[in-house]
C-alpha cells in the first residue's frame, strides 16, 4: 500500500530490458552514439515536427536548465505559488538562471489563470530596470494538486506569455498521465497549444532516471549544450539514458503505464466515495488523489503499513487531515482494495 509517491516505484520491465540489451559492447560516448541519435529522431516523430531534445537525469535538471536557456539579467519567471520549481527544487531554477526570480501566483487546485498571470506580469513592466523584466512562464502538467490544464487553458496562458515576448515552459514530470487523461497527442498538448519548451518526464512513469528537455523551436536551444555540461548533466555513457527511453516509448509502453496509474487512482477515489469521514475536495484527473480523512482513519492506515503524505491545509477540522495519495505503474488493484478495506475499518 505504497501511495507516497510514484518515485518510490522501481522501473518497468520494458525499460530494464532495454538497458540490459545495451549493456555489452562499445558505443560512442557523450550522446553521439547511434542509439541516442535514434531517440532524438523518435522525439521528432512523437511531436510531429523537428525538435531539439537534450537528455538529462532528473526533473530538477530539466526544469532548471530549460529556464536557464531563457534567463535574463533581472529576469522573472512566473509560476504557480505551489509549483514544484518554486517549492521542491531547493532554488535550483534561481541558481541555474543566475538569480532570476520566481514569482508565485495563487490559483485554485494548482492552476493559474490568464487574468492572474497577466496581473502578476503587469507588476514587472517592460523597460523599467527597477522592477526587472519577464523571462518565462512555467506551468505544471499535471499540477501539484493532480489537476490538468485543458488545451484551451494552455493556449490562453501561452497567449499572455507571448504578449510579453517570453516563452511558456511546461513541467511535464507527469506528462504521460496528463496526456492519456486528455486523450490528445503530444503535439496537441504542447507546441500546438503554445508551449515553447517542455521538461519531458519519464522517471515517475517507469524509467530509472530519464528526463528530456524538448525545444519546439530548435533555434532557441542555442547554447543549451553548454548549460547542460556546466550542470554536470552530460553523461559519458549517455546510451543508458537513451536506452531507458527506447524501452519507455516502445510499443507505447509509456502510455500504457500512465493509463494504468490513472485507472488505479480512479479506483481508489471511487472506493472512497461511500466511506463515512472521507471527503474529496479535489476531483482526481490523473494519478494523484487529495482526500480528507479523519485522523483516526489515517492512523489506522499507518498502522496497517500504508504510506502517504499529509499536506498542510487550513480548511480541515481538528479531527481531520488532508492527504496526498499517488498511484503508479506498479500499483495493483489488490493494493488499492486492501487500502480501502483498512480505511473502512
């Protein structure tokens, strides 16, 4: 009953088989091996256009280096106040952008609105060194509260960003989970909706350590290879990151694992709806669930060995807790049902 994080799971058999297949022999180092070149072409096919793709090992590296590409002296990056880049990355984006400031914007259930973004950006006017200047806008897809931006919402935010001549970055740590939930193509959820650069996540969905930075306007990636090298994200045996993506993308494994994770989340949510003491203030849209339990229910689950995180909240009573539960490719229906059994008492 491990619902603490999709990072707690291992790697899929498809990913590990691909890694094993490339263990022996010799291959050119530093990402110019044939497999890495083939994966770059696969990203072109996946997004239905020529892209510039750079493989890295962590989501923090992907986000920070993507934003660093667009950094400016006095730059400001606009994001949700609870965004991963603002809360959970130890100020790495600020560090790698050379001190660009992250400006958090409030918004219900992890999402920012075009009006809120426009208001925040208006406080950083053009041609005024006293206030700095906009450098980028970043959104999370899936958000920190398990919600998903619809395509028209992405486009609306892109329009605001582009009106100030800055790019829209998408933190896609759970990119596949959002994609299968919306039932759209990777192109539709990104560049066709105005996204300029994507942190394409694989680790949470079954890779061992494989992420990618994807530029939809390849000319904007100029200099990125230097940023990646300075961040110690150029691997001599880069074929092992590429191998993970080979197994991940083969036969649409990445979509199947994300779809399974989402289905397990819905199974969990549906099983809670008739249990006394349980509330679901945020409707689940991907593989994260944010219920309210009584403290007695949470304690009973902990005693049974369940793992999950408590989230600070000011809207619960003294006898309640607000929690985050995350399902993944390795979650089974039996684990979900066991959790629900203990929850019911």
